[in-house]
C-alpha cells in the first residue's frame, strides 16, 4: 500500500502541465505579458522578438507591450529595458512592412492636477505588501520605490495593477539569486488581484517559450506562498547543449518525453525530462557510447545495479548487453551518444519498459 501511495505521489508531483492546458486560465494578453517580461529579464533578444510577434498576434496591444518593457527598467535596469524596447521597435517595423496592422492600444491617461506621487505610491505599496513598508536603511531608495515606482509608474492606467504584477513576477523568475523578491511579489500579485489559478498557470508558458530554469524558479516561489506538493527539479542550460526536437520517431520506446539534437560525425545529443527513460534494449553487433553532459541520470544493465550518470560520466555499452538509460526522477538529463565497432547487420532491439518498481526504487 505504501508503495502505491509513493507511486501516485510521484506521478502527481512530476506531471508536466502543457501550456495548452492553461489557455483558459491565463488570458492571451497576460500570457504575452508574462513571456516577454521573462525574456526581457533573461536578456534573450532573439527569443523576445519572436515572442513579441506571438504576443501581438494574440491580443497584446503596442501600448501594453511598451508599458511592460518600460516598467521593467525598475526591476532589471535600463540596459535590458532599452534593449527590449529596441527589439519591440524592430518587430513593429518588420510587421508594418509586411502589411500587418497591430492594435496601437490606449496610452495612459494624464495624471490629475495636484497628483501626489508619494502619497499614492505609499498606498499602492501598502496594498501590495499587505502591511506598511518602510526601507529605513536607505531612505532615498524608500522614496524611489514609493514615489516613482509605485507612485509614477503604477499610476499609468494602460496596465492594471494585476497586469503589472504578472510582468514583475515573470521578470524576476529570470533573475537568479532574487528568490526572496520573487516570493514577495507572488504574494503581492495576489494582493493586486491576480488569482492563484492564474499564477499557477504562468510557469507552463515560461517553460514553453523561455526556459525550464525560469519556470522551476517560479514553481518554487509559488509553492512557498500557495503550498502544495513541489519537489525541486534540477534544470539544464539548453544554450550549452541544445534540447533539440521531440524524439517522435522513438517515442514508443520511452516512458516520458525525450528530445533529439543531431550533431556532426554521427553523434546525437539526447535530452530526457525528469522521470524519462527508455525501454530495455540491446544493440546487436555494435557498441554504444554514452557521455553525460548535463543533469543527472541512470544507466543499468540487466541483472546489475544501476550506475548514476553525472556530467563527465562515460559508459561504453558492449554489444548484445540488455540495458536502459534515462533521467533521474528530479532532474533533466542530457547525454551524447554514438556507436562504434559497428559490424555488418548491426541493429537495435527494443524490449519491455522499465517498470516503476525498478525505476522508483533507485
């Protein structure tokens, strides 16, 4: 009975939520705000340009995009904000040249005469944090936060307070080392009207269009604030070893999702999501070589103990040996693979899946 409970818990903890399943929870324009904010903070300009076009196609207005990327100078600095606004300008020019008419949207209304930015900003900051906040250690910074960020910027009504917190949370998800601020802004987003369901939907879009590291960082913050079962997952940097495309040709022989990135010289980089492993199989008349390049995984031969694989682990699998390999339960995993000593008539024989009794016991 305990074993069954553990298996159910594992499946619930590591199930991958596809962004398509979140479409009805987070509106298309907020999907766009989340993704472009995270890419701005990450500094991924090519990805940002692609996602700006995607966001505009899905209902985000030009005014809203400008506002989101401008607001972020307060969180990510002027250099990243200006780079992102330059990317937005290029995308708009290219789309205009292609005959695409983007919705300009509505600019923010002028502030009323006599507007008190410090007073209004103090009220907004108190609502966001839930309690009066005073950064007495550096009074000037406390003033900038209240009067400028929450007074001047948040007063611009072409984005709502909830929109702005979607932007902020998504951006901080791309900033390593800022986890305390991320947790604080997850709480603040709730105070500003973002629903728990909307917040839980954001990581799926970040994982699809930004990266697993950013999505996992946000999942950790959401767990800290909202609770629920969450086990940290070790991520990998796909900028170093590319993730590749879904390994659809061999999907029937894998438990979970894998990805394939062919390289020169007959070498392939195979990426396994957490919990993914291939079936037992045999390489006839050829030796397979595995070189772990990132993450953590396992290799096991029939009748022997499983061998952990970490970056730098090299395994040469003799011909005719029944074996399997794949990711650890809580880590992405990448290995290079190629064959050597290939004899005439060489082939692969795919066998039964690796059972949960074997895999979950590692």
